[in-house]
C-alpha cells in the first residue's frame, strides 16, 4: 500500500479560489497520486546550485482541489540560463508489480518523465512537474533569480527560483566507468 499521507493542511483562501495547491519535496522523495502536502511543503521557493555545464533537477507538485483544464508550465530565464535550457516534463504514474516478483497485483507509482504541452488535471490527484536546468558552459559564478509559472483554468501560481552557480567546473575521471546493473528475478 501507498504510505499514509494524512489530511490536507489548512489552505489559504487564494488556494481555494483558484482550485489548487502548489507544493514541493526533495526530488528523490516519491509523490504518489494521493500524497497530501505537509505544511512545510507549501509555497515552495526552489533553490538549486550547480557548476557550468551541469544539469540540475527542479520539481514541484500541483494538488488540484477540483478538476482543472489546460494546465501548463512556463519557464523564464534564470540569470544566465535561458528558458530554452530548461526542459519541462511531468511525472506520469503507471501500474507496477511490487519488486517485479509479485504476480497478479500492482500499485500505482511515479515512473515516466513525459513531455506535454498542456494537461487536464483531476481533482485530488497530484501532478508532479519535473524541470531539468542545463547550466551554460560559460555561465558566470553568482546567485541568480528567476521564476516558473504554473497556469491553468483555475488561475496561476508563480514559484520564485534561486540558482547559485559555483566558480568551478566538475571534471570527469576517464579511469572510471559508471553503469547500471539489473538482474531480473526470473
């Protein structure tokens, strides 16, 4: 079963009127369709840091209080990072067998980063948006600000984004090989 997420925290009148709540958690934490935000998750102000040439994830979740149509995400420049360097996807939920070994049972899990133009969102079912920010190779060091806008039939929400670009570049070690190993249980 999915982890119990508790009740919705108190909502603002603005959230109720526009019909959705925006929240965020660390990108490695699973968000299921019915996960509820915690008080500390609300009104996110994403912060990321990177080096020139690096890719960094940024994510946020929309929890619709009612059905919403024509949901879109609009990115803006973040300092030296042009909007064209920010890839926008949504996390699609799929049915998966627990541990790939159980038969005739499944659960709904976050699985695919899918491209989209606009979406219709069902009441009570989260949609996580996943943005990948590519820092230009010639980006200067410093702290920069930008924003991401979520817009739909209910209204819009702006997330202020802070990006810290470090002074050095990450280097690859040619003597190391990184890979993924998977052994199927059957």
